[in-house]
């Protein structure tokens, strides 16, 4: 398996609290082309005490990923680091994470103690020209009025590749971005400590016994991430009680439920391992000095603009791109009952007696359990109960369902035959979907570990005003960031990308950065003015 590295490009390297950091990630192999090894990357912001103040998990698609981070007002003014890595990179002997310097200014903090240098940040290429092989970034004009429509033209002569577009106001706070991207040593350690996330997110953990000398091997552990597009996984422990889950499905839910699918599950406890992280002991931060007086006006202007924008946040929200509904693992075998198609009954027990006749309650080891029967012969299929899911959460205590209000249930699906899923053969499946997908919020089971796991950031469509109509005419527009468009895939045709100027006057830099399909860096820029 090949080695890889991460490169991160951001919309700016100096941020005020209340602003948003946007970033594009490139996962590269040794040939500087996009890597197909990892499907997950991690990005963190580290303060000068080498503490993580922000961490996100990013889905990689063919080596590309993107996201954003709101800078809270709780962060003090200081020099920070952005680091980024994949799990696989942590096995490198050196250079096992990307790092770059950023500056965060908290304008509400007294006695700000640092410096801002007036140095313009450069792009991926070493050239500072506005062309790459005589290719020019097109624009319909260079001077605009406030709230005027503009267009960027990416010419078809630019080689196909993956790029991002960044349009941001130029002010005296722009500084040089110090990045560490030396990948001269990408050799792997002989003892690999982190697994490559080649098929999705990896979650590891272990079980322990509450009773001495109890066997920990080959116990079935399940993971439920409930919701409309739920995730349900099963796995087995090894000789030491350790287990691994691979999550290959995207949802925007982080609440997760782990439990043993065993008859004596109350005799065990479950713990989830911390995610692997790089050693930060050798990070070196920029020195702290004093902000010069010439920067104070720029800070005040940006801070005022940021506060106004945040006041109107609810009217300028980004849109979450919802994960597409994917088929559940048993869909091809299920028989589904949409309860609105039938006369309703008050309780779940009454509903299965009258409608879902394949189901019945019966005690199993003196505990109420749910069984599937062959209605042709009225015979219970197995001595053991079936797998029961409610909104994707495995339910092993049927008392929670016995008198549950059936008016809250949307549908009940049954698989009335034995079903192998992962390492276990289940004696049929019952999947109950509630109308609000909220059963987990009222369900309690002391043998379940409920925790929050870091999930990949949801894909977003970033807010862009439309001034063709008058719907936004009364809303102030104090955007310094006019456009951030990641993951642009060029084809063999001119690409026209529209945007609108804001109420902010001044000079704005239009930057297109990225890589060609052959791994060559590209940096094209233009400057426009708004009067």
C-alpha cells in the first residue's frame, strides 16, 4: 500500500473571532497526484499550548475534501496551527501530518499581544504571476458597484483538474502562510499503529468483563446510529475483547449506541478507543509581539462587518446537502407494513396482533421477547428472538415496545426467515420506523453505551445572495468573503461562475487554485475593485 500526504489550502490565514475559516484538502500520493488510499481525513486547529481547539473529520472522495470552521469568540488572540492528516499517515516515520500557521484575533480581548505582517500570501505555485502557461482567469470587468453581479470565466484551455475559487477582500491583515509540506520521508514504520481508512471511518473499542476469568472472545457487538438514514453494524471481538467497526455510509448524526448482542450482556461493559492522533511535541509557533497601530482600523472595520453578518445569520444560512437515502441491508427481503394503510390500533401489541400477524410476543428466559412465526403453520421459527430495530437502534428490552403508542409508528418491516448479517445469524428481522425518528431519545437501557463519535462534516452549499429580485434588499451585506467554491472539477469547456459583490468597498482578490490531473499545481489570480 502506498504512502500519502495532505495539503490544505484556506481562504485566509488571518481570522477574527466570529469569522469562518474555509478549507480545501488534497490527499496526495508520492507522485503528487490525488491519492485513493484514504476515504477519511482529520483537520485540527492547535493553540500555542499545543491543545486542539477544533477538530473535524472530512470525507475524501478520490483524494479531495473540503469544509469550514466558525471561529468562536472564546478563542484568545494568538498564533495557531492548522494540522491535517489521515489515519494512514500516522504510520510515517516523519512528516506524518500537514501543518500551517494561522493568526486569530479576538477584537474584544484587552491587551492584544502579537504582530500582523503586511505580506501577501501566495498560492500553490512558486510563480507570483497571474497566469499559468499564459492562461488568464477571465472576468467580465474589473470595477463594480455594490451588490452588482459579476462573473468569473475559467478558460477551457486550463488543463482538467480539481480546483477551488476564493474571492476575498484585500486588507492590511493578510500575512504569509507558513506551511510545512516537505514529504521527502514518507517511509512507513515497521510496526503499524494506525489502520488505513480505505473503506470508510474506523471505530475501535473493547469489552471488559464484570466477572473474573470470563471469556472475552467472539462476542457480537452492534453499533447503531439511529435516524431517518440509519446505520446498523455488527462485529465480533477478538481474543482480547477488541472490536472494529467500519462505517461506509454517510449520515449527519453523531449519537451512537454500542451494545452486546448476547444473552448475558449485563456481565460486560463496553469502551470506545480514542482516535489516533499525531505527536505535537515538536510544533513551533510564531513569536508573539505587538499589533501595530496601522492594523487597528482594519481590525475594527472587519469586526463590525462580522458582527453585522452574524446578526443576520439566520437569513444567510448555508444549506446542508443531505445524504441520499440508501437501501437498508435487508430491503430486498423485507415485507413492509405502512400503518397509515390500515385501521390504526393504540398500542404496538395490538398492532401486531391485528396487522403484522407474523409477529408475536413470548417470554424468552423470563423476559418478554418478540418472535417471528410462519403464519402458514403458526409455528415459531426458533427458540431465540429475532433482531429488533427501531429507527435503526437495536432493542433487546421488549418492555419498551409492549405498550408503545402505535400512532407514533410510520412502518413495520419484517424479514420472516433467518438472516446472516456480519458474524451473526439472526432469526429474522423486525424494523420499526417512527414518524419522527426519535425513539432513541426516550429509550433507556443500562447495558447500552451511548456516546458521541466524530462524524465527517456534512457537505454544504454555501450561501450566495441573489439580487435579481428585491427579497434581500433590506438585509445588510457586509461580506468580506464574496465567494468560496471548493471541489471545482473542470471539463473541456469554459466554465462561468457568477457571484455578487457586497456593501463593502475596496479591492478583492479572485484566486483559482488547485492541481491538474497530472499533479501540477495551478495558481491564477485577478484583482477587482468595488466602489
